[in-house]
């Protein structure tokens, strides 16, 4: 059974740093594309960063580019999101997503429960 568990969310001051972790199980982690999404109160969920199974293709939302870094450790079945220079507008619940492709034209997304990040003075 696919399971994703996020951790590392906390209350931090503007300009601070935080590292989120997503522990995965129940599927072949090394074959899955992984992403971080976030949802702020009253707003739609948005894609923050994504990384393909090989790690070659990495993408970031323009709002976090240069400040956030996504990485993965396939040996530990874990994906990370290093967040630096945090801003109040980064406040949101952050979710981990796994895209699993069992067939060439079919893929499925699985989600974790989320972890709260609050940036405030």
C-alpha cells in the first residue's frame, strides 16, 4: 500500500530556513517522479517543486526558484525540500506527491497528509 509521510514543518521567522522530508513506502520509489505542493488558507493547491526518478529533470515554481531545493535519496525512499530565505507568503500546508506510472499511458498520483509551515515574526 502506497504511503507518504511528510515531516519537518514548523514555525520560523522570515529569512529563516527549514527542511521538509517525505518518507515513502509501498511502491518502487526509484521509479517514481516526486513533487512538493502547498496550499495556503483560502488558496488553491500549487506545485512548488518536482523531481523525476532519475533526478535529471528538476523544476520549481517561479515564486520559490533560487530559495528552495528539492532532492531525493532513493536508498532511503525519501524526498526533501530545503527551504531558505523563507517569506510569510510561504506559509501553507506542504504536501508530498508521488506519480506512479504502471503503464506507458497511465499514471497515478498519491498524496501524503501534509505538514504545516508557518513563516511569521
